[in-house]
C-alpha cells in the first residue's frame, strides 16, 4: 500500500470513525448529578472559596458531575433549584438572602428535593449587617447562635465520633486541622443534631480562652428530609493540602447527592 496515495483502507477509516464517535460521546456524556455552589464574592474567606472552586472543578471533571457557581441569591427560586441535586454552601452567610430565595431553600431542605453541604460561614447566625437572625436556619443548624471566634487562628485536633457515618469513610479516628478560626456558639447543637465529629479544645495551638466545652464541628440534622451535613472547617485554603479534609469533602458530596 502506498501511504501517500491519499487512499485510506476501509478498516482504518472504520477505526478512525469509532475513535471520533467515542470521543464525542465522552464529551457529551450526561453528568451524574448537578451541583449548585454558593460562594461570597469577597471578604477574608475568598482565598478558600477560590481554592475550593479549582479543586471542585477538577473533581467534577474526573467524577462526571456538573457544578455551577453563584455569589448572590437573586436567581434562587423553586424553579431554579429543581435543576440541582446538591447545594454546597461555601462560606456563604445565612442572612441577606432575597425572601424568595430563602423560602425556596427552606422548601428544598424540608421536602428533601436535594442534598446540602454547608461550610464554616453557614453558621454565622445572629444579627449582622443590619439583618435579623434567620430562625429557620438557626433551627436547621441545631438551634444555635454565633457567639465568638478565635480571630488569630489556632491549630486543633478533630475527633471523629460517628466512625461508621458514610462521610467518615477512610477518615482516621482523629486528625489535625492546621489553621482555623474556630467559632463558638451560645450552646452546643448536640441535643438537636447528629454530631459526627468535634474539636478537642485542649489541643488548640496556640491555646485560646475562646472555648465552649462540648464543641461539635461536623454534624447533620436528621429531622430534615434532605441529606445534609455541616462541616465547620472552611476558612483557609491550606485545608486543601490535607488528604483527610479532601476525603471528607468528597464523601460528603456523594453522600448528600445520594450517590
């Protein structure tokens, strides 16, 4: 055969067409599920959110799910949320939401229309920036109100309490968080939620007077129909240097999305 003759054998042509079709199918394969991620557009958590987006985009491409990002609640209503099987609240506060958005979110969680993962700023519950506390969201998080935080940061050891919870699969019995501004609340949410992990305040480095005693940092509210989990750690991008943190995040995504 003269390879420069311009003629392609039938078997080579068929193979070429197969490869093209396979590649096209791979590019247009329907995602397993759709995720809506909420992240604030500025503030001192922005570096965490930026790093989270890079990591989430890579994970979505690898695991075949789609993810959209918003930095305000204007778009949120019942019709908008029906597109998503999971909401990730990345450092997005529970106040200043548009009324239609907060009503749609409550319905989404109450009726189990999809799953939810909240991080860090999602428990900034109280009166902030001229807005009143969102009572439903406070109840969702165990009836708590934000009280104080470690503004100069501290390392701390998190102890897993529910080792058999799906989100703790592959997670050691305890692990170090190198940098966090640990919040404290007016009370522990424990009586009203399913506590999955807590921070051992005696391990703070440097030590801090800002302590609350019983201090859950990962929990779920079983009274809601939606699969939900709150993960307090979510301030610094250094969290994404931790394989344990990324394992918890991945497990949470697939558990809350029902996969």
